């Protein structure tokens, strides 16, 4: 208040000095708004502050010319009081139009979301050029061609053009205030209040400038006091706040973005995962503390460099080319990478890299999540080594067991043959036959045991199978081995599925089981297949004796094997295990009239 009182005294003693102080203050504030806006331009998405801030560079320049041209300053000695009044109208018209234009642009962005402005050199250049052209035309109409209408006449005061222009300017400021109020939520609350109050004082100031006759008169002085208050509020809301707390002065979205960034950093640091963010070219922009702990690099050392600083030399160029091709195509890449810490120690990560997309779907950068699996990989290698040794031991044991069984069964079979040659007793010959048949069954089960061990121990890799070709091959081999059997095939051509190759053996086991366990002279078997609901059903139908319910339960693993409940059908059990390894199931049903339907359901 003391400052205002002193300024009032100055106004009564030396109006020219009063006028110069007020105008110089408003010029400095205008330039301050421009400087803050210019330095924050890369962080601004909405155009209101940018458009208004750039306009204040030219508004301040016009106010400077107005101050220098004021009567008594002596800068333009041959000019009358009309010149500063014309410059005043030009400056206020530019300011009012800029407030309205900036407000409209802000509404378009905040409500319609139709603009995605990047304040790069080209866009800023176009904006500055537009203001420069308008100001140049206005100054040219005053100083060069004298087209600008007269605004003040010595002795009679303001012209009708000047008064009407002031009312138009007040109207523009009023509409601008309404537009700014419409997007109030995008501003910091304090900044909005100061800006709105500033616009109201500006409107009152312009009304005061419609009454004076003498350029040193009371109405003129009142208008300048109101202008001083208006620019002081802009100083508080934009310049002072912008220096102390830029986020509040510019746009609430900046504060929200920083708050979100702080939340993200806190979440990232507590996520337990190492997180790395790069731009589209792979330059590191962010690394969380878990990444620092994992690699030994500080984030400050990594930012501005590429993830190649972790390259161990374990992978060839093709590996990294495939990674980049995937993420540049907008897809997610996942895989294991052997990296090298800052201290030279190698470690293994499981990395997931995903693109960061802009609103229009363009790739702006990438985020990578790293899980250190070094210990897990070491454990897996030890386990694999131990397991490999136990494969080897089990196979050796199985071979020894099969060898001993075969040797002993050969002794049993040979002894039975000797007994047969030394007796004519029919009962004894019948017992010898049963011994030989049991010996043959045990030999067959020993062979099945070998196949089961291989199935359980050897890894399987899925491969495309042409089902009709697979079934034809199975039938050809079995009919050659069992020429008395009749096997019919009903498999659609070109039915292809991707599964483990052992499925061929599963089909063979089921068909062979139907043939050898028949009670008919000519066993009849039908193999059919169909595709539905993303699975393939392969059915083997026979006309032999029904598979006992107990056998079905054991083979389908619906019950456990014990001393009283077990399956002697090792072939069917092998088929069941094969289908389960392929991710499928086995189903048993009774045939329509007689026999069984065994169905393999494979994805």
C-alpha cells in the first residue's frame, strides 16, 4: 500500500514519470511472461500459455513504443498525442485478441482433443512469424502509410474511433475471460484466480481510457493504476510463481505429469523388477534402482547411452537384429540375454521389451523389464546335469533288466521245448504251450518297457504331422505284420496338426492292441478322425472283446495301480502317456454292437 501511495504522489507531481514507471513495470512483466513460456515450451501440451506467452513479447514491445512516444518524452519530437494513443490501441488489441485466441485453442485441445501440438522450431516459428506480421502491418499503417485512424485530437480529446475501439477491446477481453473460465480445471487454482482477476482489471482499465480528454488527466491516471494492478496480478500468477514453482504457473497437466512421474518412479523402485526406458533410438532415459543394483551402473551413468553398455559378446548380431525387428514392428519381445555388469561379471536376465506408443499409434520409445535369473539358470544346469546322470543310470538299469529277462525267458522257453520233445502226454503239452505263450508275452512287455522308458526320458518337440499320411503308414506296417486283419481308414485328406511325433506310436499301439486281443479269426478295425473345437479326435473302433472297466480306469489314470488293481495292457498305457504328453486325453467307449472305441483327443 505504501508503494501505491508513493506512486499516487508521483502521479500528482510528475505524471510523465508516473506513466513511465507503470508502463516500464508492465513491459518487464510482459517480457518475463515470454521468457518463462519460452523456457518451458517443450513441456507444454496445451497452447493457451504458449500463445499468450509469445504474444506478450510483442505486446511488451508495443507498450515500449507507446511509452517512448508519450507526450513529453521527446523521442518522437514532431509527433502529437495521437501517436501514443494509436500505439496503445494497437497493443491492447493485440493483447485482447491473443487472450481470446489462446483461450479458444485451449478449449479445442482440452475438450475436443483434436490437436496434438509439439512446440518445435517449426510451430514456434510459425506462431512468432504470425505475430510479427500482424505487428509489422499495424506499425506500417501508423508510421509508413498513415492508414491507422486518428485516436486523439488535441483540445477535443478522444475520437469516436478510439472510444469504440476500447469497447471492442473490453468485449474481446470479456469473451476471452469466459473461454478461460470454461477450462478452469486445467489451471492451478491460484494461478487461475490471479489470471481472471487480471483480466477483470484490464477490462476496467480499458473503460477508464474512454473518458479522458487530457492525456495527463485523472481518468488516464485511473486507467494506468488499473493496468498496474492487472500486470501485478500477472506477475504474481505467472512470473513469480513461474520462477519459484513453474509447474503451478504453466499448466496443471505439468504438475499432474510430474506427480504421475513420481508415482511411477516410486512404483518402479518397489516393483522388485529392474526397469529400463529408452527412446525410439534406444537411448536410455530412465533406469530404476533395481536396475542399478543389478548392473552396478548408476542411472546417471546410463542415461544418454544405449543398453549396449551391458553387452557381453555372448550373442551374435542376428540375435539383436531379431529383437529390434520385433519391437520396431510394435510387438513384444521376450527372451533370455547374457549381459555383463559394470565389474565385468556376467549375469543372465529374462527380458520383456514392449514399445511405448503415442496417441496416434507411433512408437515413442521402449520399456524393458529385466529379471535376474542367473542363480536359477545355474540351478537348472546343475539339475540338468544330475538328471542327465540319473537318465543314463536308468537306461543302463533298464537294459540290464531287459537283458536278464530275455536270458531267463530263453532258458524257460528252451526248457519248455525240451519237455515238449520228451513227452507225448497231452496235458503236459498244454502246460508247455501256456509256458511258451507267457514267455512270449513277457518278451513283448520287455520291449514295451523299453519304449516307455524312452518316452518318459527323451524330450519331445512338436512338429507338423499330415494325419492321413501317418495313419496310412501305420496301417501299412501293421497289415504286413498281421495279414489276417482288416483295417479300414476314414481320415480326411490334408488334416494337419502340430504335435509330438510320438503320436504315431500311440496310434500304432491302439490298433495293434485291437488286433492281437481279438477273439475272432479276422479282426476288423476302423481308424477315423475329425477336427472340431480346436482339437482333433482320432478314434480306433474294433469288434473284439470289451476292455475291462478296471483296465480302462488304470490306463486313463482315473485310479491308482495297486496289488489288486493293475493293467496288463502296457501298449494302451504307453498310448495314454503319449497323448497326455501331447496335451490331450484318451477316452474309452463301447462300440454300437460289439467291441471298443478308443479315442485320442489331441489339441
